[in-house]
C-alpha cells in the first residue's frame, strides 16, 4: 500500500521555510525610511564592522510561554553613516504586529562587530554573516534587505 511520505514534522518545517522565505523578501524598512536625517545617533565605542552597514532582516521565532506558542517576529535594521556619525533604524513587531511595533531610529551602542541595546537586543557580525540575538537566546542569521547593499 502507498503511504504518505509527508509527516507533520516535515510539513511544519516546509511551511516554516516558506513563511521565512516570503517574509524575508517583504522588507518593512524601505530606503525612503533612512533617506532623511536621523533623530538620534548611536554611541560609537569602536567603528562598526563594514558588514553591518546597510539593511538586514530575519524572522525571530519568539516563544510565548504563557500561551505555549511561537510568534514569528520580523526583525530588521538599517545602519547608515551620516554627518560623521552612525545611525540605526530598527523595526520589530510582536504578536504578529497586533500587539506592539518597535520602529524608528535607535540610540544604541556600536562596538566593532556588535551593536547592542539597553534592553537586550544584539546585532553582530561573525565569520562573514550578520545575526540578531535577543538576550541569551540562540542567534538568528540575517539576510540583506534587497537594494540596501
């Protein structure tokens, strides 16, 4: 007899990949968002790794313990050099965009290969790749925003 070769696990992995691919191509930060003058600049301890410049994006699968489910959060940033300083435009939604959105220029700290916020966001370059990390969770590899590099 013929048996289906698609299991629940393989279907979930496939759907997760398709969702990630679709979301990765639909950037929320556009060049026009970073074309004007920044409202704040980052504090630079050490010049940023050039790889961090431009726009980057990923999908962060945030686990919500109280609901026992995972929320896919789009995360994007765009680092620009302006007027002798560095400015970072950041975008993240929470609860699929229904609960809260974090959007705008951020006054975060740049220290060479990493950019960190006071709340626990870490953006960093390592071995030729760029990553997003929330507090002590596993880092998520980011992809360039189309047209940003």
